[in-house]
């Protein structure tokens, strides 16, 4: 039991009686005694009390004043924690002839301290039964908010579109075993949505509502040939085919298989994936929402895929061939063509071509080389040999284009301005709507202004939503581009231009086994 004190009133005056701690209880602190005396307006001498409270090992008492006072009732002090989730009471005994608390008196003290929630009746009963003084009683407790959970979508197929061809022991790359197609059958479960749990509000002891953190809400997004369950949490395939995930949307389609793309087929436009067993001739086009694979050769053709492009024998574009993919591009070789991939590009060789990749470019076969033209990737370029000993103009670029950074800053400013204007508009709109609901008549001009204000606020809200979405997309790009580099595991030849973000250099001497990075605002070349 903690040490505590009691006021005694008798013919001598007012006495302070102190009881020592027992069983390892806390000793009595000077400020607790003096605070009590000041609250009860009992005079005292600080130095005398301080000396009196030292080394209390048995019950002892001292005279505070010879004045007579009225009996003092049992009392308490209530402290609320900083987070307002707990109220702690410390009780003090009545003087001799003073009154004890009834249970309703304690509830009255809580009300006086503005404690309106979470009174702990068990703790109050414990005090009423045992009455330990100068002891902390957690007399009221708040209820924390029950945090919710984000919605989760589990996909029952491989959603990783990264292509990793097998590198053979002899240094060549095997482009035939890619395992890109996710086969599905009628009735197969493709994805299951676990809806969000919003959680539950809590309360602190002074009556404030504590809200849980916001959670992410998701819905299943899908295309044709898919069946959605009644509770909208499960999607299944309605056909035999293959499934892919494109920009968060699940697609199921049969693979369109043709021998060649030429006069016998004309241009191809397909919502699924396309497999060409033969060649794609010049001046023809293939467009598909899924993957495109060509087992033969590609000439000066146009190929555009919503997924990956795989050319088992490469492309000789004759200056007009184009490959455009939202995923990755893999080809045996690339010559005299234009390539744009939002993912990565992998090939054995790039000759006199313009190649751009959203992530990386890898030309790492035994004789892998980039000669002539320009290649550009956000994260890195890995190549065996870069440039040409014959002096063909070759440019290699990594990192973020400065226009992306400028766009990011512009979007942030537009969102901040829109939110600032909305902060001014919304209270005016809300106040006007309340007046209309209350039956207040308004002039036609006022109504017209209100309508215009509502239109403007809606436009600003759309700016915030759309720009915020684009900002998040750009964040991913900016974060992924940190540490952009070019690695050459063979030779980089004289005259090759190397650019990292906004700075560049021209290689003056042929160098082997090197890495190019950006340091201190300059392109630096170091050992690999």
C-alpha cells in the first residue's frame, strides 16, 4: 500500500498525520501534500513539512496550525492523460469526523471533471471496498477506434508481365521458353475481391469521437468473356483461352493464331493476343490488347500491343518498322526500326534504330551490341558493346526526361490552387443551400451566381481527382528512375554519346567494362 496522509482536527488545532508505505508501496511526495493543503486552504510551512516527510517509517503526526477548521470530506483529484484515453483518480481520506464518498459522489466528481465516457464501475467498486489513498485508480477508459482493412484483390493467375528469357551457357539467349500465356478454362476463378473493412469509431473519456484511418476501396475491373458473381466479389472465365491483367483490368480472350500477316489476312486488330507462326510483311499492321508473338521475321510493319511483343527472329524495319508495347519487347535483333516499350526491351543486337524503354534495355548476349541510332531507358541500359569502331553515331540515354519533373511540379501546384479555391467556395455553397432549405427566397441573379459557383466547384474537384491520379503515376516513374545507369560489359567506342537525365558526355577513348552514372551534376564513368 502507498504511503498516505490524513488531516486530524482536535483541541490542539489541525494536524497532519502520515501513514508509511507497506509491502513496497510508493513513498509520499511533498508536492502531493502541499497541493492538497492549498486546495483545502490549510496554512503550512514548506520547510517544516519537507523535513517531516523524510524517512517516514511509522505513523506520525505534526501540527499544521492551531486554528480550528470544519471537518473535511473524502476527496479526489482526477487527471486525464494527454491522449484523453484515460482518467486517473487519486483519493484522499476525510479528516476525523469527515464524510466518506458514496458511489454517486464519485460519479459527480467525474462529471465535474468533464469525464463523460468510459467510467469503470469495477474500479470504482474496488475503491469503495478497499479505499486505498494516494494511489492511482484508472477510473475511466476510452475505447480506441477499431482500425479497418484495405480492400484486397487476389488474382489466381500470374500478373507479372516481366520477361526473363533464359541465358544459355554459350552466351546466347533462348527466346522460345517465355511462359507468358496464362491459360484458363470455362468457370475458372480469375480474381476474388475481399471488400474493405471500414473499422469502427472509438471514444475518448471526454466524449470525442475517434475515427479509424481511411481504408482503400477496390472494385473488380474486367473485360469481355468474364462472369461476375452476384455479390460482385468473384470473377470467372466464360471461355477457354488466356487471361492477362492490363492497367488493373482483367482480360480473357482466345489467342488469334495466323500463319502470316500479308495479303491473305490484311491488317489485324484484335482484343486478345495474336500469334503469328510465320512472317509479318512490310506495310501491314497488327494491333492487339494482349500480347503479340511472331515466330518468323518482321519487315517494315507496324506492331502495337497492350501487353508484350515477342519476335523470335527479330525485325528489319527498313526505316519504317515500328514496335509499340505497353508491356515489354523481346526480339532476336532490331535493325532500322523504331521501338517504344513501357516496360523493358531485351534483344541480342540493336542496329541503327531508335529504341525507348520505360524501365530498362538489355543487350547481353555473347555478341550483344548497340550500334548507331539512339536508345533510351528510364532505369538502366545493360549492353555488351556500345557504339561502333567505324564511328556510327550512337546515343544512349537513361533517367527521367526533365519534362516529366516539370509536369509533376505543375500538377502539384494545380492541385494546391484548386484545393485553396475549394476551401473558399464550399462554405459559401453550404450556407446558401441551408438558406434555400429553410425557405429563404433569393433573387434570380443570386441563384444564377450559385449555379455558376456549383459548376466551378465541381470542375475544381475534377481537377484535384484527375491531377492526383496522374501525380501518383508520375511518383512511381520518378522513384523508379533513381540511380539510373548504363553498364557496358564489353567495350564502349569513341564518339558514343552518353546522357543521364539532363547531362551528357561524349566518350573520347574506347573503354572496357565500365559503368556510367550521374554524380554532382555530371556524367561520371567508373569501373564495372
